[in-house]
């Protein structure tokens, strides 16, 4: 009992369990709502779990602490995953999750910072979150705060010109307190990113904008956590290209572009929950 | 009399004053700091000045991030770029979350002059007015611009301040505090209401003097807050005079004329003439030449006023025989 | 036969009260059974050099963590080590001293288990997390009288450390067995120190106490990637009540409690110290039991 030593598989076991619970929430929410984006929500779950349950310094009891770490979900359509994480982390009751996308619900189809505790920025229109992150990182420097700013972008989203305006500014101002994570699931609404509008060489692009770049497996906590925790060593902003699988965790959704913006039927949802270890 | 001065200069001076008063005030620009006059702030408070380069979308996004962290950012560039190049950014990242971002947009209207249509904002007020929760200010001179900027810093929520390029005569007192949401009645009169904003307020005043010489008394309203519109004052003068002429250095679609028409048609339908850019683009030329070309001089206002007074059936309170 | 000492790591920001805490533990466990390692001795740069390079002592690079890990390894194997010494007065290094592998080795500093290879060597990893208000209060009452610091200066200095703390000290929370939080509790306009003890739910030593103490219900919280059980002590207890509480859960605490508390009332801090000493004694006893069994097995 007393000599509980750490080991490679054990360190992240709780995070893995939590991630699987979050995925179950996502499926249930979308089933209830009858619409939404399962693919890009499921691909981002592990990154969000690592951020909110391990890396970020945040306190649900004190959500306005000026020195809290910030997270901006630039790919706002992954809102279900963010909501599930925030609820599990204690920012609002888990019972809210059922109300996703309903009239009058705080849980809008895309995140609304005025309605949901813990949401740092209203997003949805792609390409804007990184600019906001740059502003937040500048604000932290100005205030002498030790807070760090994490922004999650979709890979298709990187086709927006504003992303690169923001990337240029972050490199220019040497914002080492800013981390951009690209959810590189290689699919966008109209198909494969490389066919719709090629992004590669993606790492080289970020590097060319004076960012420090790390490529990881976005579903492996042994790679996600060290990459996120490396921010303190960098002398420039950090871009993490997280290779992920769209629809991760549900066999019939994985790598299927058709699951970008379609909610599962009841039967499909139950099948998905079974695969995720729920009921 | 004091020398004419551009409204952007009043804005630039106010920013410096704000910088001294409040360390939460920060200023951003997109490579036009000399033109927008934010350069004054940049010189005095370099650590609180951020240049976004030629990147307006990012300019607005950065301002939103600073506002979300408790700062009061003033983001500046030309009106046409601030509104058109970053409209969705202002919608999504500023207006929708209700963030405390102030957009100080200089070079509004056709008096930009020689640069031509590509640089003349004639629909910026229409665009900003359509955004829920956006406050839209159009100061008439440098004094008012100075005071409006101070008031904007105190106001909680997004504000758009339209500023101009050319030096214009000073018509408001230097130390009169600006109240957001209130129309200034510069002249009282019973025959016609001249409602103007920005540079056109001076034009309306000149027109009112000429009308007086011709035997008409015109009320002149300085609508320096286009949104939220001071309906009470507007309706009072519209019903008292029974005729309204609006004058703006903007398209007649969506700006002051539209705002006034919307209120009058619902609450107090009286004859109305809207003077402004008539659904066309600007062009190169000297500011005065352009005002003349687009029908925005005192003579044009007098002509419109006489026409509308006739249409409503003559002067108030006495017969026309 | 050489016996492995019990290795305890105490991580936390400077000014959090670690040194006092370690001294108290030493006193309660018996000074002859305890060796202390102050990690500040392993700074790789003196104050002047740090200024030249432009880094704070909180950065990993400002510390000779390689030598430190070597020393941990040797101490755990029962060897003595020659530990470097850093003098806070001069900001420079003094003469090194020998550290004996006594039954308890208490290692305190900014980064005692910042790397997994170090973390794995401890029997108990404690993160000492003192509320900022309390840190400011202590620093002012200590420094203001001597050097005339203002509150603003102290707050500014604490803020300047925040970035490095977040990136180099706080990540150790992920390897922590026990988080000790001291925080100010206001009682009738004077304040006293409350104590929160957080432990991973997966292996909680204090769990037998939770039912007893947690009148407000069990509080759980996520810390560094694991869910933790939170136990709060806010009020002073009469000595008898404290003793009965501990006896009620099967702890024979009289002797330690008497030494820790002394007076008629036991503060939350003293109660926490008592529990920790009992826990460390239990670890040692278990270690010796294992040792005996191994000897029989060999014999």
C-alpha cells in the first residue's frame, strides 16, 4: 500500500479512464441532441483530458483567477468534448450535458464564453482562436503573470489565412507562453486535407514562422503530456502537431469523413458506447 | 479661433491621456500608427503598444484576447479595413462574446480624398450598426473625438469610433464630457430638423445659418452616437419641426439616414430627405471637391431643407400666403 | 547487513515553510535518526552567475540535478555522500558536508522529484503547497522588519517567480503521494493556519480518517493528472479530542502527539505533523519487517 511506485503504464491510467468517460459523454450528448460533430470531438478528447486533468493550472472554484492557465478551443465544433471535460472537471454539473444544442441551453452548438463557466473564448468561425491566444499571451507578459495559453486548432482550420497572421505575430513577439496544438486528423468536411487543400509540409510551415515544433501521437498520453509540459523550456511559441484519428474510439467512426458533422442514431450510439466501455 | 484639427488627432491625444490615467489601456495598430495617430501613445507607452503589421483580422483577434484578460484595448486602422477586412472577427471574437474592445477607425468617409474608393469607407457605420451590442460613435470634431475616446474607455463593451482624415473646424467646447447615447442639440428651430454626424455637423450648422437668412429656423442635431440612438431627442425634434434632413459622409444605405428613417417610419412618420453617398463608390479628388461632387455641402443641405419644408406645407406656426 | 533508509521528498516553492516543516519532522522522529538534504546545495550557479545567465534558481538548468540523483541513489543503497552546501546569506557555495544514511532521509527543495528517475527512488513524496496569502504574510513579517520591504514589493517578487514555478516546480504534483496545503483561516478577525491534506484516491493512507473528519462530505479534486481525496483541518482541537480521534482509527499517537502538540490544544498543523510521523514510522517498520523476512528466507 505504501510503496506505490510509479511505472510507465500506471502514470496515465487515470487519464486514460477519464478520456474514455469523456468519449462516452460525447456520444450520449450527440445522441440526445440529434446533431453535432462527433469526428473532430473524439479526435481531440485525449489532448483536452491531458490539458484539463494534468497540465493546466486551473481551479473550478475560482474560474476567474487572473493567473489561471487559459485554453481556447479554436476548432469550436469540438464543443461537446470541451463541455464534457469542463463538466467532469467540476466547472458545471454533468447534468447540463444533456441539454447540448437545445433552445435556452448554455451549451450552444459552438462554445459561448458568456454562458458556460470555464469557456475562455467564444469560437466557431474557424481561424480566430490563435489570434485571441496571442492577445492573451501578450496580456500575461504585460501583467507579469506566469499563466500559459493553449490553443487547439483543427488541421483543416490551418487553411485560414488568419492562423498564419497570428502565427507570425506570436513568433515576432516571442511568446514562449503560447502553445498551439493542431489536431491533425487529416480529414475535413469535403475529404482528406491533402486532397482538398494540402497542408504539408505542416511542421515546416510552423517552424518557418519561428515556432518550436513537436510532432506527437495525439492519443498517447506518454507523448501528449511531455510535449505540453515542455513549454517552460522553449524560448519561442510551441506548436504541437498531434497526429490523431478522426472519430477515435468508435470503430465505425474512425477515419470516416462522413462522421464529421453527423450525430449517431440511437442504435449507432449504443454500439459506440459499448465499444467505449460504457453501457 | 482655434485652428482646424482632424478628429483622429483628438483620438490620438486622448489615448495618451488614457495611458497616463489607466494602465489597463493598451493600443494596437496595423501598420498605420502615424495615420491613425496611435503613434503618440506608442512613443509614450511602447510596452503597451502592439503592432499587428498589415493583418487586420489578427489585429482584432489580439485585441479580443487582451480584453478577455482584463485589458482595455484600442485597436486602430483605417475604417474600411477595420470593418471590412475583419468583419467576421469583430462579429465572432468581439461582439458575440461582448468583449471590451474599442475600435478606433480613422479615415472614415470620402474625405480620405486622393486615395480613392479603395480607401474610402462608406459602409462602415452600416456594418457596425448591424452588430448586436456594438456601440457606434461618430464625433464631429477633434474636441468631441477626444471626449468620446475617454468615454469609450469607461464604457463596458465593444465600441466603434469613426474618425476622419482632414482637419475640420472645432465646433464643440473642448472640455464638455461625452455622454454615449445622447444627441447634442446645437441649434433649436421649428421649421426643419437637420440631423448630422461627423464632419457633416459643421456643414449642417452652416446650412442652418443660411436658412435663417432665408427666413427658416432649423434645429441642428449632432448624432454623435449612432447606436444606441437617442430616439427620444430625435422624435421630439422630428415632431416639433415636422421635417427631417439627414446628412452623413456615408452611404444612405445603413447609416445615419437609415437609422433615422427606421425610427421615424415606426414612431413619427414625417417627410425625410437623406443626404449621403447614393449607392455608389467614392473616387479620387480633393476632399472639398468630393463633398461637392457627392452633394454634401451646405448648399445641398439648404436646398434639401427648402424642398422638404415645402413638401410638408411650409413654415410652422404661420401661413405661407 | 545494510538497511535501506526511508527516503522522503518534500517539494515546494521557497518561502512555503518547508525548512520549518522538515526541522519539526526531524525533532519528532528523533534527530539521531534523521539526515536532511537541502536541494539548494545543488545549485549549479551562484547568485552572480545566475544573474549573468539570466535564469532563476527555479529553472532546472540552474541546478546540478545529475549529481543530486547520484546522491539519492547512493543514500538509498546505504552509502554516505558528500553533499554541496549553498549559503543563502552570501549567495555562494560553502564547504560540502557528509550526509549519513540514517533511517530517515528528508530531502527538501524546489525539485526533489522533478524527474521520474528521481521520483521513483522515494518512499514518500510530499508537495508542500502554501497559499500565496500566507507566503506573503510570512515574508512581510520576516523581511519588513529587517529590510523594510513593502507589500507591493513582496507581491511583485512572488509574481516574478510564477512562470518558473508553474513550469518547473508544479509539474511535480503529478508524482506526489501527499499534497500538504497550508492556508489562512479567519476566525473572529484573527487568522490561524488551516491544513488540507490531499492524496490520490487510488492509494490513500488517510482514508480511515475521512469518515471521521469529513463532516461536510468527501471532497475530491484533480491534481496533476490524478483524482485526490481532500481532508481539511481548520480548527484547533482539545488534546483529548485529538488523541481520541487518532485512537478511534487505531493509531497509537499519544507519545508523538504529546511532543508535537505539547499544550492543551492541538493545532491543525500539529495534527498533520503527528499523522506524518506516524506514517513514516509505519513505512520504516514495514521496511524492517521485509528485511527480517528476507533474512529468514536466505537463512
